[in-house]
């Protein structure tokens, strides 16, 4: 998908499994022709869960075309961090790529800090995060999800 960032710039994302989407470290020009193979070969900036509304035709993100997932992409296990708000205990949340079933395993704060936080993002929050990513700025939404020691 092509995501308009304003100022004649756009970013690109690709839905993997379920609501998991990878966003690429690649900026394009709004409305310019795109090479889908070049896009999916670009480095990945981040992978997060995104609300279904972002993918609707009226959602604002331009749906481009399908690039089939490789075997490795289909079987990749996605890991996210979670932190209990009361106890502060941290876990790694794992989604089985075949069944779609999630499970949690206890983990240290250090192990969890390397992972994306388990959260479902809105299209607007993703757009903010991409603008900040390409602008080299911290993102307020990422900061708000930061694990607490």
C-alpha cells in the first residue's frame, strides 16, 4: 500500500499475516509510478499490527497490488513485548504463523526492549510514526508505549 505523508511524499507498507504490516524504510513521491519488487526488497523500518480500517478503500491508504509472501515470510514468527500495567512483569507475545494463536512467555525487561510493543495502531498513528521516522525524530506514540522499568 502507498501511504500519503504530505509534502508530495509517501511511504509503503505490506500486509503480512493477519493484521501484521511491515513498513519500509523507503520514501516515494505521491502518485509516482512504483516498482513493487523494489519496494518489498527495501529495508523494513518496523512491523506492527494495524487496525482493519486502514485497509478499506475509503481508509486513505492506496492499495497497490499483491506481492505474494515468500515461504519464510509466511512462516515467520512475530514477537512483541507486553508489560502488565499493575505488576510491571514483562512477557514476549508470540503468534504462531500456522494457527494464528498467540502465547506469552516470561521475559526480562532487556529482552522485551528489543521488540515492538504489542499494540494495534490506527492509520493516523502509523502516518505520524512514518513522518517522524523519515524526519529522524522520536515518535510520541512509540514513546508512550515504552516499557517502564
